[in-house]
């Protein structure tokens, strides 16, 4: 493993991309856990309107990311796209400092969060191209290691955010987030090399002619990831209340459950990257779906806190699979379109997060917290079936052109 990590980090720019991914995880998680409190307590917005705010900004980000992702594969400079998106994220979080009117902030954030959305998929696309150029063959290991940096940042960020709120208040977390994204932009500007190689005219035709809904081999994996992320976000939304209302747990138990899962995700991502040398991404995705289904089944029948704690091992593997293997699963199906493939993966996560957040609370209020996990189990079961029947090979782009 040490030898493979050494070879991976010897790839030009990979170490820099790893640091940027780590910083992005820290920057986003500095403020994300506290936004609902800020909107309800500081801006006087209802939790329902805050949900609308999140939904609209997510949808606008999906549209811009797809637009940019498709065009980035036609020869646009990915460094410039990533730098521009990062600076737009700086402007987005700056809005929290200067705008106190919710309506104005809403419009402002729709624009700048959307423009900042292509950053993450472009970072994965830059890494993919760097790995391919270096002749490093283990692409999935490279992706899983890069994704683990984001998870590490996401664990660290809330701790820093708590300290900043205690010392400075809400302005502290927004200034901290702005500072982190400015550092990412500076590192990108100074040290990331531009990829100025333009695609051939043939590649341009391929990228322009591709339609997601017309290709089953890409549409199915895209839907699979949406279903998996929907299940994950639904359960994330209801787990804390399930612990306190159904299992008789405390807030300390909620924190312990979250900590166990988060701590296990990172080593599991690395292990999955190592396993990808022996097993295909599709097989690993199927295994992840099985373990995810097992987790939700355990939760449905659980009646003690220790069962929830033990089940976090299953959940950690499931989350590691969809986070670290999912992007390689899509990228391998579209090898000549890393920007668009990374954007599809990012959009599947965003759509799943959106649906899970909107449906999870409503479903729990109708059937209860325990039985809301039945729907999660059904989604994972459907995903496993779709994985079995999904395509195993990259898209035949020549057939796409003539079909």
C-alpha cells in the first residue's frame, strides 16, 4: 500500500489536488452544520423556507455544473474553470457577511453558489487527466484517495467551526470559509499547471452528440447513484430522531454514532481503492449495495442502542462505496469525457441529497422514524437489481454517433 501511495503522490499535481480537496472539505463543513441555525435565528426564516432555499440553490448548481461539465471536455482550460468556480464560492459566502435581507440573499446565492458548483467535479476531472497522463493504471485508487481527503476535511471543519462561533460568532465561520476558499484559489493560481491540450474535432462531436436519456448504460448507473444517495440522505436526516425517540438514546449517543461512521469511512475508502485492483467497480458497487441494504434491515429490526452502534460498520462501507467508488464507476463508462462524467456523479449526489432531504422528513411524519428506513431499504434493493442488469463496459461512442 505504501508503494502505491508513493507512486500516486509522485504524479505531478496530485499532491496539490489532494490538499485542495482537503481544504474544500474543511471550507464547506466549517459552516454547513450551522446554516439552519443562522437562517432561523439570525435571519428569522422558517425551517421550511430554509429548505426551499437549499433546494433552489442545489438545482441551479446542477444546471450550471452540467453545462460546464459538457463543455469542459471540448478543450476548455480546467484550471481556469476550477479557479473561477472557487472564487465564485468566495463571493457566495461573502454574501452572508454583507446581506441581511433574506430575499436579496436568496437571489444572490442562487447565482454564486451555482457558479461555484462546477468546482468539485472539475477537480476530479483534473485529477483523472493527471493520473491518465502519468500512466498510473489504478484510477479508482487515485479517486478513492482523493475523496478520502474531502471526508477528512469534513470531519475537521465542524470542530473548527464550533471554535469560531464561540470566539467570533457566525461571522467567524463565514470568514473562515472565505479564507479557506481563497487559499485554494491561491494554490491553484500559483501551482496548478494548465491543461491547454484541445480535443480533436472527433472528440468534440462525441461530447456534443451524447445524450444521457438515450444511453441505457449511462442512465442506469446515474439513477443507481441517485437512489443510493437518496437513501443515505433520508436516513441521515432521521437517524438522530430515531435514536432519541425509538431507541431511548441521548444526544451523546447521536454524536457517537456519527463519529464512528465518519471515522471508519476514510480507511474503508483506502481499502476499497486497493480492492479495485482485483475487482471491478461494478462488483464493488454491488457489494456496497448489499451491505447498505443489510444496514437498513438492521435498523428496521433494532431495539437497542448497541445494534445501531455495531451497524455503523455496514453504513461506513456503504458510504465509502458510493463516495469513493461511485465516481470511478461513472468515469470508467465515459473515459473520453472526464469532466462530464465527474459532473454526472456530482449531480447524482446533489439530486439524491435534495430528494432525500425533501422526502425524508415528510415520510417520517407519516409512517414514523423506524419505518422510514423501509423506503431506504427498498431504494437500495432496487439499486442492487439495476447494478446486476447495468452495462459492464464503457459507452461505445462510435455507436452513439451513428445510433
